[in-house]
C-alpha cells in the first residue's frame, strides 16, 4: 500500500504443557517459552510498529514469590527493546548467581519472565497517543491470585461510550474511556464476582481461605465469565487474557472479523493472529494449525487442559478481507494464492486499458506488498500473450516465414523493477504538508526501460487516500515519459471508514469519497450532501439495530468507472504529462479471490455489526460539521 496505513495489533500466546525442566533437558534451556515468544512476535512484526509488550505467569509458586512479570516498550524497535531488557535481566542474574545456570527450580523462583504461561503483543495504534501506557498487555492487579487479569488484544469496539456507561452503572470508576480499559474492567468485574461466589461455596464446604484458592482455580468457569463480559460488545476482536493463577483464554468476535489461529501438541498450546507465525516458529504443517471459530473462546485451564467453548452465537462470517490483501504475511499458503488470484482477476480490465497491446507495455508493482498480486497479474498476462501468439501463427500460417515465426515467439511480457522506496528518506519525513517536496522523492525510479510509446502498468495492493500517489509516485513515474500510466489496485475502491481495527476513521480522507463529492458538484446534485447529513442526524438517538448506512446514497448515482476516472483526475496534478488511468478490483472478484473472508464493509458499506452503521453515519456528520474527531 503506497499510503501509510495503520492496523490494530497482533497477539501471541504460549502455554507450556511440561515442567520447565523438560525444556531444559530437550532444548537446552528453560527459557524455551521466552525464546519462542520472541520469534512469534518478530514473525508478526508486520502487524505492529508502535509498541510491543510481553507478560508471563509462573505456575504453582509459593506465597511471597513473584509470579507475574511484564515489560512494555514504545521504542523505535519495540520488540528488540523488550527482549533486550529481558536478556539483560537474565544475564545479570546469571552473573550474580552462576549457580542458577543449571538449576531450573532456582531460575523459576528467582528470575523474572521465565514461566509456563506467556502472552505477547505487537501494537499498531489506531486510538490514543503512542505512549507506553497505551501498549498491551494491560494488567489489573489484585492480592488474590485469581483476580489478577492480564489482557492483550487485536480489536476495536464501536460502542466504547456505551461500555463505559455500563461500567459506571456497575458502580465502577474507570480511569479512562478507552476500549481496552473498558473491556478489561468488564471482564475483571465478572471475574471478581465469580471468585466471590466460589469462595462462598468453598466456605460452605468447610474450606479455610488458604484451602479455598485451589478450589477456586479448579472450578472457575472462564466461559461463563466471558459470556457475561462480552454480551454487549460490538466490534471486531481477538482478545487474549491470562488469570493470575494460570487459566488463560483467547476470544474471537462472532463475525470472525479479526483473525486467530491455534496449535496444540503434547508440549505446547500456542495462539497467534497469523498462521505462518505458528508454522514457522514451531515447524508444523499448514493443516495442523487451526482457525479459532467466530464467537468461540479457546480456554486453557491451569492444569493444561484445553477446551473450545461457544461464547457468543456466531454471526454470518465476515472475516476482514483487508487482512488478506495487505496486513497479513503473504507467506500464508491461502493468502499467497488469494493475492495471486486478485492479480489474475483484474487482468481483463488492464488489457482493455492498454488496448491489448502487450508488446508496448511494461508491468511492475509498488510497493513490495503488491508483489504477489503482480505475479498473478503476470500469469494472466502470459496467458493473453500465448493467445496472441497462437492467433498470429494461425492467421499467418499460409505465408509464415521462419523469420516471422521467430519474431512472434520472441515476444515476451515486459516486466521491470520500476519503483524503489527510499526507506531512510521515508523515515525522515513527517506528515507535515510543508514537506511535499521531500515526499515527492520517497520513491526512486529505474530509468531507460520505458519507451515513449509504452503503457506503464503499476499494480498496488490498495489505494486509500491517494496522497502518496499524487505527491510522489505519479510524479516519479511521469519522469519516465510513458504514453500512459495505468495504476491498478488489487482491492476495490475504499469508500467507507473501518471501525474494527484499521486506521480509516475519517471519510474526508478517503479519495473515493472525495471523488464522489466532486462528481456531485460536476452534475449539479451537491444538495444530496446536506440531505444525507440530515438523515444521519435523525438517527443519532436511535438504537443501533435500527440505524442504517445513509452514506451509501452518496455513491449510488455513479458507476465504479466514473468514480475511478474522477480519482484519476484528483491525483493527477497539472504537470503530469502522461495520461493516467486508474483501475480498481471489483467487489465480486474480491469475493472470488477470498471466498472465506467476505468482510468488505470499507468497500460496500455493509457493516457486519450494528455499531458499524452508527460509526459511518457519525463519520459523515463529523465531515459535514468540520469536526476532526474520530467517529469511534
């Protein structure tokens, strides 16, 4: 994606099922879990650049011994930073106590971070400032072991205000109105309630307070706590939690918006936001890594037993397709094929745009995340070229000379590495608009491979704001002086804000929205802008279930091609000499490419939860009133 865009987060949970001595003997270190967690987080680094956090719990420790450790960082390389801190502490302990090196029991007792239950998180913030206080995991502390709660998640809630108000009604005083805090406090409330009830039962059985603790640990119903806690959540989430005594869980939203995968063997249970992270780190095949079903929780009890429980009734599966197009690692077997298919399916539109002139066309991609779609596009281009060769041979078979046959066979699809991002320059530039001249040089181009009669076809994975295209990419490509620049998006037009974890909160920032406004101006129908505003305002006090997305009316009069052409006008500045053509994937072809991940609300406005319609209407109200606030 040429535009900078942030995604919510990635999670990793590791539960060791054997005593630490087992890993010391088999793998040479009792820090096996810590090492695996480092790899799991690094393999999901693509999901988080703003911060990283790690927490661990030691099982079966004596009173007075520390059993919870946590470290968080918002440094420029946060994963490396937190594990550098962990390693520094471990090495210091070994330096001061050499006897610990071969004594696993002493390591567990005296060295932090080592433990049987570990939770990692990488953060790409969509809400709040980039403070270390915003970095997961979050910790809710209590002197009762069972009431300690550690939470980390990949999520956004659409109804944070409602959740906050519900906590107040419960008599609580939350420290801030952030969805992470409200979610954690809601779970904590019902956790406290469950512990109190179990303590009363333990007393009725004649158990004293000390004897009650193992009774509570054994009988605590995590699924019941989650059902009560999540009953009024509206959003997309993969929520991971650890309880102080050793229970843990990962809960996925009922529409399956946010991803979660798990693997289990006799040594470990592991959960992550991405399947390849598990496959690579634990060297397991694709088919052994399972997807957590929507609305379900994977619950691991202190004794290591695992159970999958339905927490919320699953809705129609609407897993986020943007995960597949851009955010997830392309090394996933399914995602790789889906991205290739996106490139293949859009090729017919490209051929129309270049008038089937493959001989005078150069194909490339930008940025690197679009490379896999480029391969799919190339395969389709090769199929077209083979067809053209066959037709040429058949049409000329009566007068075909060896020289002409050689000429036909020599025709190849021309592919080049056209654009190269200058990473150091991109890092130096801020979002300040005064730096437009610097932004124009974020990409370098390869000279000498494009002729004046050529079409230059560049595939991007998606186009959100169009800013980098306008300020940088098109200017750089135009220096090659092609006849036509064809920019291809493997994703459809992004018309609506996301409210489930991707940082697309403001409608007016979306170039497709800007294009629709300009088209209404051109046609003298701009009055619809105010009409939609009043319809959105009428629904402000309605219950979520009755709210509909009125913003769809803005796009209804126009074809996809009309909007694409208007976007091309918007991003093409007057000094661009080449003709610019924009091609977007169709929603139908997106669904063909990603048949199991049909979440498309940013393209279609069909939100999977009731709160989504409220968010898009609120975003429109904010746009109309000139309010820069987020809509969620």
